[in-house]
C-alpha cells in the first residue's frame, strides 16, 4: 500500500517532507520517496492519499501507568480482574490517540507482562509495551502506599535481589522511586548505585522518579538511564546528563494538569478526597504550583543544553486522559521548542533510548509501519496531533476517526 500526505514529519527532529509517500508491505516501511515517483514505480499498489494531512511515526509515551487504579474513588471494587480490564482499556485509549508504543513505568505486579502475553496470543489489542513491572521504593518512600504497585525495598543487596526477581518475571526495564515532594533523597547513594549497576550488568536499563534535590544529582551520579520528572533540575545537571548519555522525561503535563485540577477542586471547596492519591495531591498543592512554574520557566533552558528529552505523560488521576502525548508536546512548544523538535521527543528520541532505533519512531526504510495520520500540517501546528485521522500498527489501520 502507498500512503500519501502533504506533509511527513519523519521523527528525527529536523526532517519535514512535502508531497512524499510511504510504500508499506508486510507491516514494514519499504520505501520513503516523492509521491509521484512511488506511484509510477508501483502502479499496482493500492494508494491512500490523505491530502492536507501529516503522516508521522506512531507516538511513544515513555511514562505511563496503564493499570493505575489507586486513584479510583471506588477502589474497594478493584480486584486483579478489574485492574486487568482497566489496564487494557487504557492501552486501547492510548492507541486511539496515536500512541503505538508505551513504556509502563510501574503498575500492579505482572499486569503489563500479562497484557503483553495476551497481545502476543491475539486476545487483545495494545500498543507495543516496554514494561517495568512494579516500582521499587524505600520503606515509606514515594509510592509505598500503592499496594502491589510498588515494592518497599531497602539496602543494596535487597534492591539487587528485587531487580533480579522483576527481570526474571519479564520486566524489560526497572523503575525506582527516589524522591517525594521535599528535598530529601529516600535512598542512600550506595543503594542507587547498586540499582543502576544491577540493571546495567544484565544489559537492562533503569529509570528513576527524581523530582527534587539532592535526589536528581544522586541519580545522575548513579547513572540512571532516564530521569523521570526532574522537576527542579538545573542547567548544570542537564549538561551532566548530556555528557553521560542520560535522558530526561519531564512529564510537564502531569504536574501542570494536576495543578490545574487541584485549583478547580479547591475553588469548589473540595479540600478532602476519598482516596489516598488525591488526598496526597491536595495536601501538596504548593508543591504542584511550584512544579508547574518550574517547567514553564526552565524547560527551554534545559532543552537547549542538548540533553535528550523524551515525552511522557504520567496520568494517574481519576478521570485523566490516557497517554495525552499531544498535550505534552503542546506544552513543549508553548515553552519554546518547535513542533518538529517536540515530535522527536515522542518518536525518534524515545525509540533510541528504548534500543529500537530504525525499528520504530522514524519514517525510514525498514522500520515497522507504526504510523499516525493527522489532519493539517503538524510541522507548523502541533495541535494537529489532536486531529487523528488514522493510526497504523504493524502496517494495519487500527483506528479511523468517525
Ligand atoms: Zn509516574
């Protein structure tokens, strides 16, 4: 099949092609070439011309929690079965928004491994999932109250042991938590060093929730492959990350969305909540205010250091959208980078960090045909990503906007 659109954003952070086409066969991109040339060379191929539209690689959300049920007000009803259905529902909602790959950075134990298996067996549809199993936090540390969503583990050897168990059970990545909403690192440096070392010894990667100081610096020193949030990161730290080849997943939307929602709740005098997650957020309102302001103030300066930036959404509140990558990219553009640069954070950059360069995240010969087609010119208007026309996974259309 030949797909044509006025605009193609290839995902490398710079290339925009006009009046180009993709030749797709057997789920792969076989050729990227001017539309007329491809049509002439392959006259028997079916042609789909989207006209005033943009074709880009399917989006990658580097920070999701597909099975996050903890903020549900009726959480007492959630057992493993209901959590599994919720996980799959969130996976589908993400796909319909154009997200064809996610990195799930802690969920109830095994739920994403089983979703991957169910997909392989053909039971369900889901994006490609890189899964971290559950998170690992210090006793009483960030995430400790999330039942089986976070293991409380202390001490270097115990952390190594938990990492080995999670890898044994099918985790692709490991997720640590190291800071809550104060300037305290929950783990000691030797524990963080051990975690990173244990993963790297096994040729695996590790990400860490680190939003404040000194946690951000300690996690950079330990060599975590991706720093999640990095809310109060300094320019000096971003330069160190660039030097060490570490990537930053800012999750601007998470803090900004939560702050905006908190403002609404407080305006409506909702100062209490029925669930532990929302109650914690309300309690930490001032933190979210400062966090949202920090992203707005610092994002461009940090981006300009050249540190690899990846798109992640971290939607954990009840009623929040699933994997709203488009909105995260809109914040990035609002705070100073171009739409083409923003798209790279959710395509080429993320594919590289996932070890999938050339396979996903770029419109390039030989890549899997995971594609997003949106109305208009996304290279000029990032909001075009909200106007999904079609999503392809492995060369097959999975969703068509009605
Ligand atoms: Zn998260």
